[in-house]
């Protein structure tokens, strides 16, 4: 039976609603999921001493008193959708957390393509990296809601190595969580084996927690040497390797990221931060 004008309009409305519902479902499935959503999360531009600015995500906890703070350092690909979820997770545990985009002061924002981000990251210099991390640290320590003497840092992959290095450059840090990152080494010649920078490691004041994947010999092969030197220097260094996991396992999609080892690692991190920042 042919549809009248009113019937056609009704069918058209139903069809449009179905399309809208499908699009909404697709957005819900594909959008970045943040755990433990906090009272407030915001994007800011942090001014640097030299005049440039660093783009950063800041997550705030729900609490009535001042909070300790954490600086979060991203992987080699630049700032992705995942690192703000880490900041939200830390905020859900009572910390103000800031995630600086380490590419932003030179290029405005991390590009969406991971390979492009990696190539840009390779152009960063140690001094520029330290300057951006200092800017993020200064920003959170000047927030009225932060306990400025209770600040730590956590980093992943490239950010794990930078966490170790930043702990050698900022004596005010109280805790550092190195997630599958190497310790600072001296500049190497082609074909030379890594030699740890004992002078830099000797400057560390923070307590260090190392989180490593079991199947990550590229990083883990140096751990006995790192542990021995840290003990010799009388620097606290607690390192754990998690069974069945690989490099980057705390991030979804990596080897071991779908196992209970992720929860175990985060429980260790939470306990470490509570002992060194929250008390």
C-alpha cells in the first residue's frame, strides 16, 4: 500500500533515529575510555622560562585537603589518548596529575600518526626535555591545591627512561616510577656496550620503583648492573619483573596487557606512591 505523506514522514523519522542511535553507539565504542573520572580534568598551556609553552592535561582528585602530585611522561610516540587515562587513574587515587605533551613546545601538538610522533621525538634534546618537565613540575607545585613537597614522576617506555633521567636532575622529587625504561648511560660510540652514568645516578634523591615486563631482555639485561650500582651508591631502587608480559604491558594492546599482571603492577605502584608521597 503506498505511504501517505504522514506515513512517509513517520518512517523517515524512525530511520533517522536508527542512524543516530547507531552513530552514537559507534562513538561510545570507539571513544577513548577514561577510568575513574575525576572531579575535574583540563587541558592547559604551561608557560616556560624561555617564552615557549607546553600543552598538558591536568587531572584533579576529589579531596578536601591539599594533594600530592605526579608528573606523567608519555611513550616514544608522543602524547596519545591513553596517558590522560593514567592521569585520571592517579587522580582517582588522590593525586593531582599532569601529563605534558613533550612535542608541544616545538610543534604545537603530538601528530595523530605514531610514526610521525616517533620521528619528532627523536629530534628532542636532553636539555629541552628537562626544560619541559621542569615547566610541568613548576606548574603543579604552584597550584594552591598541591603539597609542593610531595611530588613524584612516572613514565612509560621512552618516558620510563626519561623518568630515571629526570630523577637525576630534580632533587626535589620524592618518588619516581620507571616503567620499562633504561637507566641513564654515558654517550656511546658505535658498537660500544652501555655504560651507566654513575655520576648522574649519584645525584638522585627520590626513591625509585622499577616496573618491567618479563619478556623484555633489551631493557632487563641491564637490571642486575643497575641494581648493583644503585646499591653501591646507597640509592633506593626496587625493581619487579611481571611474568608473561612484554615491553609496554601497562598499555592496552601490548603483550600481557590482558592479564592480571597489570593489576598487580598498579597495586605495587599505588603502594609505593602511598608510602612516599601520601604520608
